[in-house]
């Protein structure tokens, strides 16, 4: 939790500094780019931390059943619960080894087993499986039941749940691929619209809430000197066009390019999160999909425009 709060605090501080610098420069293009960079700084480090934490928790859950079985076998050999933990702490359990040895160190300082298990559960708070297992073990130890059978049963159940999750992920990979297909089809449609529909719109009379525009005019012409709330979209997309060098605000096509680029950004981010939720039951796990879609989509869009293909 301390690391999480530290990352958030630093990210917010850097974001605020970038926004202030952007405002002080007085340049719209620089301000937009710094704002975009600030949003990445604000979201990426925290999301990356949560993703790495998610992967680490999955590794903990993979090794936890082995620890439980070794603990049960040590108790069947005649050791007490505390002695069994101290004995198995000498074994290797991957990333879980450090946590097991931390438990053993606390026990060597005569910390009560209840407090040790409680602190372990707090460190594993992101894993419902481990937290619930620790609670069951603690209650079984207090009640004096057959804790060996309890731990064997927990180990089997955890492995069964993991197998189900892996099978589910395998079956849902097709859905994830479909999400990628949807995104890139959407990207292709936006480029086609810029290539064929935008010129058509520019040669037709456009009628809106602010009036009728003549042929071949910028759809935001009437907003250049207007403070009407309906002009917010023109101002926002005009800034995006300047920030990503898609054309000047008086360029008839820049509004549409900025509009479609913004749609690609939104589509890439949220489609990636949905893919993560489908495949791993975690939005955080979708970060990698979001980054792939975001950078590939924006790169293809900008490169195609710069090469003059559309």
C-alpha cells in the first residue's frame, strides 16, 4: 500500500508540473503534448504497478498449494504447526519463498501464530484465495481439528480453481483475438472515412445548431469567434489537431482527423481493458492489450496520414 500511494503521489506531482509548464508556455501545441504526456505519467506507472502486482499474486497462488501440502506432511511427521512452518521455510517456493521465510522469522521472535497469519493475510490482501485459505487454517488451528486434512483439501481446491481459470483463459483467447479484430477493423473504417467521406462532407452543405455552412468550408468556422457551449467540441478537437500536427485549425480536414484520432484512443484503451476482463477476470490485466492497441493504432493512423495515403 505504501508503494502504491508513493507511485500515485509522484505521478500526480509530475502531472501537475507538466500541466503548469504547458500553460506557461502559451503554445497550444506544446500544452496539448504536455497534457497528453501528463496523462500517460498519471496512468501508466500506477497501472503498470497494479499489473505487475497482479502477476505476482498469480505466482503466489500457483506456489501456495505446494506450501500447504509440505506443511501438512511435516505435521503428519509429528511436528507442531509452528515447527512445521519453520521446517518447510527451508524449501523453495518461487516468489512465495520470501513471504514464507518472513513468517518463519516472525515465529523465531516468538510472535503469536495468530498475529503472524493475520499479517501474512494482509500482505496477500489482493488474493482472495490465499486470504480465505489463511482464515480457514487459522480457525482450524484454534479449534484443534485435523489441520493436515484441511490443508490438503485447500491445496486441492486452489489447484482446481487455477485449472478452471487456465482453461477459461484458453477458451476465451478467441474472444480476445476478436477484440483485436474489432479494434483494427474500426481503425480501418476511420481511415476509410477520412479518405472517402470527409471530402464528400466538405463539398456538401452542412447544417448544424450554429447555422448552415457553405460548400468546402471548415465545420468549425463559426466557432472561431463564438463562445457558444456547442463549440466545445471544435475547440477540443482543434487542440488535438494542433497537438498531433494533423493540420491547422482552419484546415477543413483537421477537425475530422482529430475526431477520429480521439475515437481511436478511446477505443484502444477500453477495448484492451475489456480484453483483460474477458481473459483474466481483471481490468488491470488488460493494460498490456490497451498499450498494444493504443500505440499501434495511433502509429498506424499518424503514419498513414503523413504518407498521404488518405
